[in-house]
C-alpha cells in the first residue's frame, strides 16, 4: 500500500495565495542567518505579496459586505 503523505495546511493556504515562493525565501533566509531581522527585504516581499492577495480577495467579495 502506498504511503499517504498529508500536506501541511499552511503550505496549502500559501499555495492558494500565490505567495508560497516568497514564504520559502523567508524561511531559507532565516535558516541561513538564524535571525529574521537579517531578512527584512524578503519579509517585505512576502508581506507585499500577501497584501496583494488580500486586496484581490476584498475586491472579489466587495459586493457581499
């Protein structure tokens, strides 16, 4: 029987946003430097991507509010 591998719910959510690669870049930077403060450019890129997604969702569902 093949092994069933469950996907991380955080990864699934981030894939839906289109920002998963930015998330991975932040994680890789933190792993390299051991301190997220050294990764502010990558954190800001991730934040911008997530904000773009949130804005698009707000626009998409604006008629519901």
